[in-house]
């Protein structure tokens, strides 16, 4: 390691030790954002006008096919093919504080509202259990809302966890002007997807990521998705797809005819090591390899709108499936037990989920795909025949 790298590493270690001391110091407790409340339990105090859009449900079936049950037997969650959903709601937070970069919303007395982050994600939020801002920026007007969270930088989480919450807001407040507080400096696809999916009368106000603001009234939508679960109630994905197609000037219906292999060659992790051999195999079945990162957002949407079958490694590259119809998905997992994001996402979109799972143990590791297993799934489970001879 170079001297510069050693110094950087030393600074990181020292800062982590400093963080632990500061965060645990009882004398500093009044200065920290370290208390949480649940919105539904806070109604009548710091939460007002809670509207339940979808009542809580138990034992919602993911309706797995016979092939999908094989996946659920080895998956990390939902082994029985059912799940429970809490209330989906929108509420109002008077005199709310908001950290723009992560979308963390706090009450007037600086208690973090766990529903603004998915509660388990508070551990990832650098502004929870840290110092309250000295001079938050005061914003007049509104009403304001936020859909951001700590995983917004991941494409699939951005589309499913964040953008879909706009439709809760539009359903709770039809025709109302709402200003979304959004971090400035969004990447191209993030910016264009937000613009294309924006409901009527919604506006976007871009602010620095590190900004704390206080507003007279914050409209807070609960999460529609959940941990490792992107199976949403009817209407959310359809509304987002319809709005995006219309804004981009694309035909309103999907036209399934393309077989796509989504490469992760440009990703920092979870790449397929024997991708050249895999691509040659998939080519025999009519697949073409694409790199969405090199395509304009509109071209991505149009291509996925025309998808018939999609194959690729597990990861955020599956987010664009929101623009596809009732297609077949072939997912390559590099670890066991595999995560269930893509499976539940597929079921929420009315798509079929097929899989090949390796025996790895690290979710971010690069991995090899068993080509014989891939061909078995293509022929025996997906009922495809090679269109090009070997």
C-alpha cells in the first residue's frame, strides 16, 4: 500500500474510533438525533392526517409456479411463498426536519420517523445517531415531500423503493401541487426517470445532499416495498410504466420480441467470470448482450418495453424490468441462499422467474455460471430451442 493510502486508511480508523466515542457519550445525547418514532403510533402528537391507502394484509400469496417453488426452497426469505404487508399510508408532519441526502424525516422535536427510511435502514443512515444541525434551512410554501432514501444510488432501489412512493402521494392528494425535495447532482438516468415518472402538478426542488431543511408541512408516504420484497399492490407499476411511456413519446403497450442478456461487465462487483462462454451459449437461443449504462434512458425503456425474455446476474440491472410486460426472467445468482428482490419484483410485475444458483457465499463476489445448468433451464424449464446451431 502506498504512503498516501496508509495515511487515508489511518484517518478512516481514527474517525471511526472518534465516531464510537462521540455516539456513545451520554453527555452529548441531547445533541444527537438518536430517538425514533413510528408514524402510526405518533398520530395526534407530531403526526397528523394519516390516510391508509392499502390496509395491512396477512398471507399474501406470491403465486409461485412449480419452477419458482424450487427457488423458494433455497431462498433467503419467503420460503412458503407468502408474506404479510403492513398498512400503506400517507401522513403529514408539521414543522418537520428533513435531511436531503437520505430522505430522513424528523418530527419537530427531532425524533427520527422510522417510516421515512424503512426501519432496518436507519443503521445505514449517517445522520441517525449523529448531531442535530445547528442552522437548518427554512423553506416556505409547499407542501413538501421526499421519496429519497439511503439506497437511492442503487438503480433498482431507486425505481422501486423511491419513485413508486410518488403514486401514494398522488393517490392521497389527487390534483394537488406537491414539491419533492430531491438531492442535486442526480445521475442522468436517475434524473430522467424521475422527470418521466412525475405525476401531474408535482414539482421538484433540488437541494445540496448535505442540507438539513425545516418545512411547515411534510407529506410523508410510507414505503410500498419492503425488505427484500418488491411485490407491490396492483396499480403502482402499471401507473409508473404508463406515465413514463407517455412522457417519453413511446407506444403505450409493450411489444415482446427481444431476448436480452444484461451484462454487468461495467459493474464494480457481482460480474460473471465466464461471461464470454455464457454469451455464446445465449446467442444460440437468440439473446443479444447489452450494457444499459451505455444507452440513453429513453432507449433503455424502449428496449425493455420490447423484451420477451431477460437474462442476467442478480443486481440493480433488473430495475428496468418495470418497463417490460409479462415476460420470462432468467436470473444468475452467485451465492446461497439467494436474495429475493428480483423474484418478488418479477411476481409483482406478472413475470416468470427462472434461476441458476452457484454455490458461492459472498453476495458481492464475481462468479462463474454453470453453462450446463443454464442450457437445462433454457430447454427443460423455459421450453426454448436453439435458433443457431453450435
